[in-house]
C-alpha cells in the first residue's frame, strides 16, 4: 500500500463514509439490516462504490447519514477495494476531494443497484460481473494511474 | 310381451313340467303378480286371487 | 310402445306445438336440436309429465309442480288450459294420453293458480272414446300406464339426461337396484315368492283349524296349541336374530371401510411426515447456503473489480531510469552499511560521500504502486475462485428453494386429501369397533343357529302331535286341507326354482350384452375386457390383466362414466319386460371425439324409437352424417322473432335432409 493510501485507513486521519441512503427506512437498512444480504453496511458501500465507478454513476444528494470511519473498517478486503478505487480516481487532486467523489460514486452505485434489486428480487451478481468485463475495457480509459501502453 | 317376458314364461313352463304341476298354474300366478308389481304400494289385494288360483288348480290336479 | 305425436299447449315456453315423431323400422331416430335455454329440456319434461304427472317432474332441478310449467304469458292474458298429449302405439293399437290443468288468470310474477284437479284421459283411438280398461279414476288410469306401458321407476332407463346417467355407475342406490329388478322381471318373481309364503300360512292355518275342529282329543289339542305358540314365538326370535346378524355385518362392513380409508390416510400421513422432515433438512441447508451467499456478497466489490484488476495486472511497469536505479542502489548500500560497493570497490568515506549525492529525492510511481498493489490483492483474495463459489452457491440456493417448494406443494396436496381422517387415535379405535362387530356376528350367528335348531325340534314335536290327532280322525275335509297345504309348498318350491333358473340364465346374458356394448363404445379397447355385474347389481370394469374396478372408480371423467352407463341402460332396455322409446336429453355431454362418434353410431340400436334432444355443439353437421341413414325427422326449437320468451318447433334443414 502506498503512503498516500495508508492515510485513508489510518486512524489518525479519518474520513467518514457518509451517504444519502442511510437511517430508518433507507436502502442500506433494508438491504443490510432487514434482508441481511451483506454482513455489514460497509460491504454494501464497497459494492456501490465499485458499481458507481464502473458505470460512472454519481449521486451528489446531501449525505447526512454516517456509516463508519474508513480507518475503523475491520475487513482488509474492503480496505483494499477503497484503496484501489482511490488510486484509480487519483488525478492529483486534493485527497478530500477525491474521497468526496468516491462517496458520490458509492451513492450513485447504491441507487442503481437498488433498482436492480427491486426489479429482480436480487442483485444478479453473476450477470453484473460478467457484464463488467466489457464495460471495464472502456471505462479504464478514463481512470488514472494505469499504464495503457502495450495493452 | 318382450323377449325378456317370453324368457320368463319359457322358464315357468319348463319348471311346471319338471315339478309335475298342473299346466298353467305358475303362469296364472305370475300374471296376477304382474298387475300388482307396478303399483306404488303393494297391497294384499293379490291374496284372494292367489288363493283362488291355488284351489282351482288343486282341483284340476285331483281330477287328473 | 312408440310415440307417434307429441302435442303441447301452454307448457313452459310453448304456447302450442305439435310434432309428429313416428318412426319406421329402418329410420328410427328423431333429432330435435336446440341451443341451451330455448326449450329442449322443457320438451323432455313435457313427455315425462304426460306419462307420469307430477312424479315425472321429480328429477328436474327446481320445478317439481305442474303449475310451475304453465306458460306465463298465457296465464297473464286470462283463464285457460295447459296440457300435454301423446299419441302412442302399443301392441298394434293406438291410444292418446292427455294430461293437464285448467288455470286462472294470474299476473306475471305471481304463482299461477289452477283449479286443483289434474285432468288425465286415455283415449282409444279406434273409437275416440275414453279407454274403459283404464278405469275412471286418475289412479287407475296411472296404473294402466304403469302396467301396460313403462312403469315410472323403470322409465329412468328409457327417458334420461345424458349427463345425469353417470349415477348408474356410482354405487347403485336402493331405488335404482329395485328398478333394475323390476325391469328384468325378477321383482315379479320375488313378490310371488313372498306372497306364496303368506298363502302357505293361510292354508296351514286352514288345515290346523280343520284338525282342531275334527278332533275330540282336548288334551292333545291343547298341547298342539302350546307348541304352535312356541313355534310362532321362536320364529319371531329367529327373525330378530337374523336382523341382528345382518346389522352386525353391515356395521362391520362400515368399520372395515372406514378403517381402510384411515389406513390409507395413515400412509399419507406418514408420507407427509417424511416430506416434512426432508423439508426441515432442506431449510437448514438453505440457511447455511444463505450464510455463504451473504459472506460472498461481502466480497462482491472485489469480484466486480476483478476484471479491472486483471487488466491492471497485465500492464507493464515503466522500467526505472539509470539515475533512478543508481539512486536506489546507493540508498540501499548506505542504509545497509555495505563495506563493499556492488561494483566491488571498498566503500571508504570518500566513496560514501559520492554515494550520498547519488541518492535522489525520488517521487513514487503511482502506476507501479497500483500495479504492485493489485498483484498483492489478487494473490490474497483469489477473486476468480470466489466468483466460482458464488455461482455454485446461487445455483444451490435455487435448487434448494425449488425442492422446498415442491415438498410444500406435496404436503398441501396430502392435507387436502386428508380432512378429518387418519389421526393416530382413529385407527386403533376403528380396529376395536370392527373386532367387536365381528364378535357380535359370531355371537348372534351362534344364537341364530341354536334358535333354528330349537325351531326344528318344536316343529318335529308339532308334527308328532298332529300325526296323533290325524290318526284319530277319518275326514275327507282334513285330507283335502292337508293336500292343499302340500300343494302350495310344491308351488312355492317351483317359484324358487324359477327365480334361480332365471338368474342363472339371464344375468350372464345381461352381463355379456352390457360388456359387448361397452367394448363397442369404449376408446381404449385393449385396456378392457368387459363389465361384470355382481349380485348386488353393482357394475365393475374388467381390465386386461383380470383386475376389477368399480365403475365409479374407472374413469374420473363423466365421459367415461357416460359410456359405462349407456352400456348398462342398453342392456337393461334389451332385457326389459317392456319395450318403449328411448328419449335422451343432452346425449353427448362432455365426451371426447372418439367416444362421441362411438355413441352416435350406437344410439339407433338402443330401441325401436330413439328421440334425441341435442345442442348444436354436441352434434354438429359432420356428426349428423353418422346418423344420416337412421333419422326419420329432424326438428329445431327456436324462439319467436318478436317474442323471444316463447318457443316453437319447426323442421330443421340440415346436411342430412
């Protein structure tokens, strides 16, 4: 992990994961607490984040609800996902700005994923994963810190 | 009379012969009963005719 | 007997209709076509009413009184008359039966009032006068119809609704069994047997009376009276015990049947329990599976990222520049206190200073960082493997849920078959009751045998006493009475032999005839070998492998039952002591095409005159070709153009005319 990245999950400097879709009767509550589809809220957040970046969907709605501080996330896999997402969005801007963009992508992704869930009764993950193979090939061109030469 | 009715008469006449009963007695009783069978409620109105048939054919058999 | 003309007046929808229905030997079918609710069934009941009055209306769904059939429009207009008249031919002679009521003007919606006196008249068409043989009262006229034409309870085998005849394949009701016995003529014989028993008693009493009159031996006469009293009492006891045995047998049969149902039910309960247990195990599996899915969803972000990680993994790191390499190497040697440089030179103070200058403030390479990071993530998380796990878990989830659904449906089905049956307590209870009924049968049976033996003893004693009295009397009268008594006994025995001979001769013939007709009509001829009829007149279908099934279990569809019932009626018709027209309302009901064709081809053989009331969906133009050669006349019932509530009957133009 690079030094810049270390800071995101380090306890001394904390960023909070905020969302529009938290609280009672929210998407997060329904999916994680009621339907119990994910072990924790941050697991769903991470999926939303990746989906949002993949499909370039953002939601800039006011984020009032707190999920967790990034450095408090116990799951190494989720921290890796957040770090990777930070790196591919990092075009040299201010760290806080990039984190804000990540939160917008996460909310955008959550919104889209919920539509899928409402329509089909599931997220249809195998289909999402299969479809993403083609989409990443295009999306990668707009991401940062990836050497596209000779690919 | 239908074929079914004819068959019954045939059997009756055969039995009459076998049992050495006076010819016609069983048929006479049968005809009397046939009138009664279609009534909704059976009465004892066949009692007297039956008795008369028995007595009549009994006398015929004694004369033989 | 055949019907030559039907005339109806103010009956149901018909203000007036007259239809000739006479047939010839070659053309013995009359077709009457009508859509539903036009007047087909009304015509059917008109014929039944003419023959049997109110009784003929009993089988209708809701109109059982003659006044309910009076034409409303006619009654609304004013006082009038309703009647149905049949001109019939019977044993070469022609008669006219007219039956009806006078009615009073009644407003629409109110119950139509009649004068209360049904008018029934039977005319001898030779002279146009009322038939004297039929008597003057309606009851004697009805008796004439019953005895000369077709008795009421037998008419169900001549005039029937094609859809309703399925009931003959159900367990035969007592009334149906009695009607069957009457049709076959056995009823007459069994009545005769009963009446002769009574006659025997009369002659016995006569003899006893003579014996007592002629004898002077008072003491012996008193003994005779006493023993005869004992005999009478003993006969009562025997009758009572006989009844008790029959009742106990019936009870046992009921319990056995219930037990059978409950045992079957118990098997179903056991099956249900097995399925329920399997479902519990499946539900547990489902729970475990859902935990696995939850865990895998927890890493789904990595799985969704996986294609991107693969791409990044394939990218090349920018190779380091010479300066960057030298800087890195120098820093490494300084940090690790190397004594010798990588080029082999000893590192002294001077060389150390040179090395320190080479160390650059290197900026980190984000692309390289990302690539190396991605490499380590892939190595740690193995996303491909997780994707495969996810696939399997989802498939398992679908499979388990499917199995749980199937099992739940099976449980629901079993539950719907089980209401009120098969509880664990029921079976031992029923077994107990069955066993006790069996004990009663044995007990009453034993008592009955003892009572019969006792009766024989009494009768022997009576015989001895009578002999003693007779020997003391020399009387022609007494001899005659005795001979008469014996004569009646002989006649009784002859009647019993007649009954047995008739059963042995005719029942197999009837069975064969019904079987042959059944096999002509049935669809799958290889599956069946015929019909058997047991002593209780219950029909069973015989399968190719010899097994027997009661007809009400044979075919679940009313179509299959209709075939069996038609075969049975055809058999009874043939064997009936009466001949008459067969009139069928709704002949083909819900039959499939092959059965329909088979039935249509058969109907003309059912009687000398067959009248079929059908709807266009039952017999279409193509079907009529089958009947072409047998139809004498073809009618249609239509409503009047300007009065849709009223009906008329007109000749029908069809492909076959």
